[in-house]
C-alpha cells in the first residue's frame, strides 16, 4: 500500500473554511483568500501544488464535493471544478446519501460511499494500489482520518490570515502526535510537513 497523505490549507487560527459557508461562498466569508498561494506567487509554490495532485485515489467529504447543506440546484451537482476536475483518479466522497458514480473528463470519477471513513479508506487503498492516496478534506473529514490514525503525512499550508471562525482543523481529531519533517515560509503561506505517529 502506498503512503496516505493529506494537504490542507488553514488560517493562522486553524480554519480550513470561514464562517457562513454557502453555495455563493463555499469556503465561507474570507475563505477564498486561504488559497491565494496556489494561484499567485509566480511559481514559487509549484512543488507544493504538484504534491496535492498526482495521487492514485482521493477521499473527500460531501461538503467538499458539493454545495454545503443547501439546495436550490436544478441540475444534478457535478462538483465545484467544472467538467474536468484536477484529480484524474477515483475520488471517494463520504456521504449519507447513495448516488451513482459521476464520471468526468480527464479520468476523474466521483464515487459516493455511505459506509463511513473506513469503507472509503479501503476503496481508495484498493484503487490506488502501490501509489499514494490522499485525504483531500474538508477539515471534519481530515479529523476523522487523523482520529483513526490513517494518515501517514500531514502537509499544512498555513495562510497568514485570521478567519475568526468557521470549520476548524483538529476540532474533533482528539490527541495527535506530529513529528515535524520540513517547513518553508513565503509571504503568502507557510508550508509545514509532519509525519504522524
């Protein structure tokens, strides 16, 4: 089995999304600014962005895939990323509602898993084979996998902003032992890599 990784961007106060998440502001108030580092900086973060992609499979929570607890969509939801999501691999979405897989351009297929985190983990592990696979988020999903001891490497990308509330990482993970591996600071973000265990 390949290594299990997790990349997640958080504010200085530990939030992966700001308060007031909605279909119009899926990352909550101020949450879009968390990810400036991925789109600005003139290629300074190329290695970190590349490390988020290229895995053999992914796991994400239902709210990362689709509109956060709101309705009002006339068409079936196909994710936030347009017709060609960046994953290019199977993505296992934790949900309470069964749904047929959604195949997208570029090799991404979203599979909806109602059996909980362990079932999604086993499906992702089998799909990835010897390749790494990633816990993509959001914060509550990452917390579930941290609590279960199922992440080998956690890569925090800490944006220099304070959101003052929202969806916090480590809110429900319980005690977690982190061993620092590397750190690199830039004006837009500080990248910190930890091994777990």
